[in-house]
């Protein structure tokens, strides 16, 4: 376990701390929020192929949900035949139902490292992880654009007890949850046309569209606003990535249809 922890620190955690310090030190303005945005974009670019594969898999799975439900209903009393027919459907559509899980699993250690970087801040223990050629930033100004203190949670605990609402951080958390809704909506939009055939599936998708953004907002209430800014940048990048991929996919589908008619 210690070996895995050392690898995690060496290849993920320590490099992220150093890249964040690099952006903070050398990007004009010395804005911690700008450094977080740049680090997030860099990570998303590095994971772009994995993200693209996950988006395509989610879309493909959403498109065949009515057929999946049809098979499940038809063979509900025969699990063996149901499994066989489902795998036949996946084979026919040339898709792997588990292919969307692998990119998520690979990105999970990255998310954990990001969480640790933003949660712990630049305490002395983190600054000890700086490479020899990296300058010590000293005191970090955690206020983003002079408005949002990224070191505080939107619902900040008070020393005397109780909580204080930090409005800039709260607005940031709300915006993140709205973008999460848009992101889920984009992937599931195509399958909504099959709602009459598969009412249960449509209801499940609708519940997820509202539950996940709400769940995200609740989590961000107690976390430093730096994580909210990270998720804001991530969601904006992912929405743009989804738009590009789904647009290209729709063009490809239209091209196949027009070719078939000719």
C-alpha cells in the first residue's frame, strides 16, 4: 500500500503541485484562480482521448436504451436468454457496454490528486514537494479576480459555532450544478425520442439529470471554492468537447443515411 501511495505522490500529486505553482508564479497577475483554470485545462487536454471515448460510449448506450429495455421485458423470466440477447445487441451495434467505465476509472486517481492539491492548499508540507528549480511562492493570495476566496467553502464553519454563507462561493457552486445539468442533458437528449417506447428508462434519465446536479451542489457547499472552480472549468471544457464530438457523430449519421438513399 505504501508503494502505491509513493507512486501516486511521485507521478500525480507532486507534479500537479509544481505545475500549479508554476502557473501561479509565471502567469501575469499571480491569480490563484487563473492557475487552477490553466492546470484544469492542461489535465483535460491530456485526458482528451479518454474523455472522447467515454462521451461516445455514453451516447451510444443512451441511443439503444429502448432496445435494451425491450429485451429485458421480453426475457425477464429467462435471465440466461436475456443476457445472450443483450450481448447479441451489443455485438450488432459494435459496442462494449463497459468501454465507458475504463476512462472514468483511469481519471479517478487524477481527480483524487486534484482534490488533495486544492483541499490542503499550500501548507509547508506541500511546499516541500516543490522541485529544486521551482521558486517558493511564499504566501498565496487565494482570492480569484478579487471576488472569490478559493480557500473558503460556500458554507463556512465559524469558530464560535454555526455557519456563514460565502456568497461568491455559493454562486460558483450553483453555476457548477447548472452546467452539470447541461452536460447530462446533452448526452441523453437523443434517447429522449424513445421515451414512449421505454417510459421507465426515460424516467430514470430524467431523475439523473436533476439528482446529479443537486448532489454536486450539496458536495461543493462544504468544500473549498477552489474545487468549485476546478469543476466549473471541467464542465465547460466537457460541454465543448461533447458538442464537438456529438456534432461530428450526427454528421456521420446523416452522411450514412444520404449514401443509403443514393
